C-alpha cells in the first residue's frame, strides 16, 4: 500500500485511511515513533533479499514508506512525526 500511495493510487489512500484509524489513538494507539523501526526492518529485508540493492534504492524505499506512514498517522488523527531521513543500517 505504501508504494501504491506513493504513486497516488486512490485505493491505497483509502487503505491507509483505514489503517490510520485502526492504528491511531481511537483503537490500537500505536505510538507513531514506532514506525521508524518498521521502516528500518523493511529496508533491512530489502537489502538482504535484493542483489541490486543500492543507497539510491534505499532512499526510494524510505521516502515512499515515510510518505505513506505520515499520511496514515495523520488519518488516525495523531500528530504527524518527522521520521529520520536515513539512519545507517547495521
């Protein structure tokens, strides 16, 4: 959904609206700061599985995930956070 949202797909926007509400303060109340760990884990998996992984590809993944997460968080009516630009992968 995050990649589809990055492309401007309406279906992805609707899905992130639903996720935002279910993950937001009204329901699961997930702390938005936790999403940085999700991004880091996703990028680590891509790095491990994609032989063509590069710093440019990492930036694309992080940018797409950040954009979708910030939208999702705002849809859940919680404060949008400023996720780190590019933390180093270990």
